[in-house]
């Protein structure tokens, strides 16, 4: 366990911030993130170019000098149920890369202060308190099953924290010191809209697991969102644990389904995909990323997986410039880091994203000046994110002002259920 915790006796205050109008989206995002954080399902394959051949991707040497800047890194780390420990290795390699090639933060080297939560809410709060005690100027968290426990003490202390993704409504509503690098609307609403328009399809049929966090969004938000996008919409509710969805899929196909979009865990999605196969559906299928696991690849025929478009929370592998940069940084500054891990990639995107947001910071570096610099940043490419851009001025999603991104990534699967590349979808410029 890294950096033994030293609780300083702080008790989190009750939130003083307004509740987000996007609470339903945040609720589903929280469910999906817990599945990702706890499962560490790195569903992609990786390509690992020779780091010598790609050394130019790192850029020229621009060494940070002077007094270090303390940046917190909090991860759930490793326990009996999870293993996100790669995030610490990636953070250390990323800090070394940023210090040697990107002049650190404000020209000064990044010094990491690490803490492991073990996905325990009490340890999450202790980690936050440790960051406060050690006078960090900002904290990075990729994703965590105890995100709100981490966030509350930091928010009360007005310490800036950058999450790769988080789902707490209170967290997403924070206008003061919280920043997230994922659009909670993309995976469940924007992806099927964007894909339908690309394919010239006029209707979306959503096959959704009948649990409140998933169903509330599809019942209460989706109809209006799809109507505004000029698309017909049909919801097919299916109870969790339904092994044979042939009857439900037959009913959907008889109704001219257009694009079929599946929301659920992998066992639910397997039943949906195989049900669509059984009734002869050969149209476009799309799904959230949690649908695609090794179990899905084994249980679903290749002709169903091929050309399926799924949301990608973070890229895994790839050959685009952002992937080449990530691969080169991990091979040059890390040791035996699994390049294909989305859990590791999300930590790189978060820490390198914080540094990119602070490119224009100068003078004294404190939590207050860090917050001001992040809020004043121009729209910028998010490092390691396959071309996705971000801006943290609170205008990417006015209902969730902590969100810094519009849109997200999708990937088209091959017959083995592996990603063939990553595409930015649903993005528009974030206004001044």
C-alpha cells in the first residue's frame, strides 16, 4: 500500500453547491464507472511501436527546474476485488515525461503525492485529507468507486481536483474547484444519435436493462433528446437475468427498429445480441462499452460483433498520434506497463490533461491560481485521447458545470470484438 494514510481529523461538510439538473445522467454514469473501476476491463488490444522509432513523438527535451509542485494522485489501487495499481505506475511515468519534455507545471517539476483507497469510502476520505495535509496544489483521480468520498473534503478545502470521469450529481454540479474529462451524456444518448445521422437512419430502438439508473434516463430524458435530434425513438425494457431475449427482439424487429442500441452489463448484452441474431436482424447495432468483454467475445458470433459501434470510455492501444505519444512515454519513462490497459490510459489522460490545462500558468502556484488557470484555459486537445478536446470554463455542459468535454469516443469492432480504431463523435466547440 502506497503512502500510509495519516488522517488529520477533518469531517466533510455538507455540500453547499446546487444539485445538477443532469442527476439522472450522473446516476447512470456512476453505475458505469463503478463497473469500469472495479472490473478494470481492458477490452482493447494494443499495438506497441518501437519506442526508439517513435522517440520524436515525445517532443524536444524541455526540462522542468526549480522547486517542485506537489500534485496528488488518488487511485483505488489493488485489493481483493480490484486491481487498478497500474494507475500509480502510469502516473509516475507520466510525471517523468512531463518534467523532462513539457517543463512540468509552470516550468517547475511535478512531485507526486500518491494515495490508495482500496475502493473503501473511509480510505477515500483519508486520502483526500492526506492531500490537504501535504499541501498539494491539485489532485488527479482517473476513476474511482468512492469518488464522492474523495471529492467532498477536497471541495470543502477548495483544492482543485481533476477526474477523468465521475458520476456524483453534487460533484458534476460544482462550479468552484472540480473538473471532469468525460461527457456523461455521450455514451448513453449522443452516440446513437450521432451514429444514426451518419448512417442515414431515422429511428433508434434502445434495448435497456430494467434497473432504475439505466431506465430512468431512457424513459425521462431520451424521448425529448431524440425528438430534438429529429429521430424516432422506441424503448424496449428487459429485466436483468433474461437469458433468452428472442421474444423481445422479435417484437422490436417487427416494428422496424432502425439502429438498435443496447444498454446493460455484458451478460445482458450477450442475450440481446444473440436474440437479434436469432430473429435475423442485420442492421446497425451499437452499445455502451460495458457490453464488450471477453465473455461477450466468446458468446456472440463474429458476424454480429463485426461492424458494431460501441462507446469507448478511454482508448486502448491504437496507432493515431495520441496513442503513439502514450506508447512512447510509457516505454521511455515506465517499466513493463501494459499499453493496452484503458485503466492506465485514463490516468495518463487525467494527469497530462491537468498539465495541459495549466500551460499558461505563471508566478505563484497555489490551489487558487491553479483553479483560475484551469478555468481560463483555451479549448485544447486532451493528451492521449485520440483527438478529443477539452475546456474547463463550465460551459461544456451548463447543467453539469464541472464537465470539460463535449462528445466522446467510439470504436468499430472487428469480428473478434476488438476495436479497429477510435473516432471522436458528438463534439462541438465549447464557447467562451
